[in-house]
C-alpha cells in the first residue's frame, strides 16, 4: 500500500517513525528534543510557543527521513490549548501540561455547573487543572484581554495538522482529542458550546470533529494528512489493544484505561469518559500515587535506585510479612481522598525489616492500581489482559506481583514510541480508505508489539489473599471511600 509516517509531539520531544503501511514494520526513525525555555526551576514550562513544536518537527524530519512517505499521522500532548485570534494568529503561548495555576479555576467551574455529577453527565469528566476547559477559565480570570481575543480554540495535534496543511480555512480534530477538552461529550458525540462560554466568557470557533479514518486534507505536494489524535489514544492504537484489554501506565502517578463499546457516565467522577482513535471508547481511571510510592521507599530505605528496591523486595514474600501500605502519599483520586495521607499497618517486630517494607511499597502501588481496574470492572468493562507500561514495568518485583494482584494475564511490551506508531497506523488507515483498499470501519491489521507475557498461574489465590488484606485495611481506614 505504501509508506507512512507517524509524528508524536510530546511535551519533551518530537519523534517520527516511518512504517510500512501494510504491516507496520518500522523502517526509519527521527528524533528532536523540545526546548524548555521559560520553565521555572528547570522543569517543564506551563506556556509554550507552538512554533517550537514546528521547529522540533523540522529537525526530527531532517536528512530525508520522509522521502517516499505518502501519508502522515500526528499525535501530540494532550490538554494543551492553543488560542488563536480571528486571523489565525496565537493570542498568547499555548497553555500546556498539568498547569497547577488552574486548580482554583477547576473548583470554580465545578461549582458553576452544579457539582461533579453535573459535569460527568454533561461531558463524561469532571474539570481538573489540566483540562482545556479549566485553562480557559483561568485565562478569562487572569488574562481577560487575551481571553477576549481568543476566537478559535485548538489543541496541539489540531494545530500541527492545520500547519502541515498550510493553515486551511477548515480546521479539524478527532473524537479522541475532543473528548479530553471538557467541552465535547463522547456519549453524545457533540460539543457543548455553553461550557466554552461558561469558561471563557464568550463563544469561540471549535474544530470540526471528523471520523477516525478520515483525512484532514492533502498538502499541495499530494501528501495525505490524517485527522490526528491525542497521545493517549495514539498509544492505545499503536499497542493494538481491543475489547478485553486494559492498559496500566506506571508513571509518578498511574492510569488505567480500557477499550469499551460505549461511553461511561460516572457520577463520582472517578472515570474520565474518553473516545479512542478507532470509533470505540476509552474510559480512564487515574491514581495519584504510582512510581512516586516506590521513589519514596527508595529515599526512606536509603537504597540507590528502583532496581535495588526491587531486589530488596524480592527477598520478602507475598503479603510483606503482614505489612500493608496504603500509598496515598499525595492524597488520592481513586478513591477521591484529596486531603488524606498514606497509611502503614501491620508493624510487628518480625515485620520491621527493609525487605518487607520494600515489598509492601510494590504491593501497595499495585493494589491501588487494582482498585482502579475494579472501578472499570464494576461498570461492566471486560478486562482479560493488562498491558503494563512504563520503565517500572520491567522491575522483577512488579512482574512477580502484578498478574496475581490484577487477576489477569499481564503483557509487558518492549519499549517503543507507541504514540508515534499509533499515529502512523492512523495515517495508513486514512491512506487505505482514500485508495479504496481499506474499510473506514476497520483499521489496518499491523503486527503486534513484541512483549513478555506473564500469567497469574498458581499465584492467583495468594494474590487474592494479599489484595483482600489491602482492601480490608483500606475499608477500616477509609470506610465507604468507593461508595
């Protein structure tokens, strides 16, 4: 069918993969970092000139990387807002990332619409500081002149696609990216302009939501550009997950997402109801404490790194000799306990050893993520197989405990930029549809990711006992937290 490229513009870098459109084999790769100028304390900035994304893209694509490519797909960091004036010029730098500036704005929006349940019913999610709708509220309150001049609202992948196409009159987005804005509903498939006005103070033009296999357009040189999507949706598409699959991502915080045939409305707000990149749905549950739990244990025990912590934990046994750690070190979102702290129980003279605490840290982190999996299962989401992502997924202590605690087969894919691969797969889909060789309802079948597969096996009963011990402590400490 040809050669396609996937472009992933993350907060830190641009990565491009060039793939065979028929089977997904990666032929070439390119990479370029993003500048971090303007970041306080050397971290990521909250405001970024989107032109930096284009410069990074150009550097990553240098040396003839895109030679022979017939179509490009774009994935990019989620939650970025690019406000444009009526002429298509940015009125201020893009607002990106978690952006803690907007925490008060999130609370304001929740109250303004009548509470968390009202937001969950309206758009399938409750405003948080990172959400685009919340950033708009912050903008209206803190930079009213910029807010007033904001006539068009785009996300990062929308803006990049628009730029690649030469800034056409038509602006497009996909349902996956739209579902994370806080003003588009995956359940109804439509925007809520009233929520844009509630946040920004006035109406604004929003990109047209087109289908997963649709092309956003073609460049004058004949290069097809697919619709694009957010990084989460692109990574799920690149992994090739489907019904019965869940993805557990181990970052400082954790997330659990799964493919589901319908949008889920969760009055508690624990489930964020996103759309995926194929026409299905992608409910997501987030925990605030994942690898940060392990890093805290590293500091407390004085071991050099996570690998050493894992080695230490493997000297203990399942159940950590009676120690149970509720890892709510930064408060917790699942369950919704924003002002709580962590809890360590089961201290006895024989359990007060470094290896038992190390094991309790791993089990506590994984049990917290199992709680998130259970939130989805409790809403009818089928989970037969769990893809485990993140550097910590390679740790022996994680791999030893995860299958039994999750109660499912665990797949640990080889490290790869699955968001860029997902963007390339989307490009291949749009290219095949344009050529009449693929069905717009069925994406191309690409070779699955090489992976290590772990089965719960005989450890399942032991894992269930450890999990029940954790749940018992959680219910005693925070009764009714999941009601």
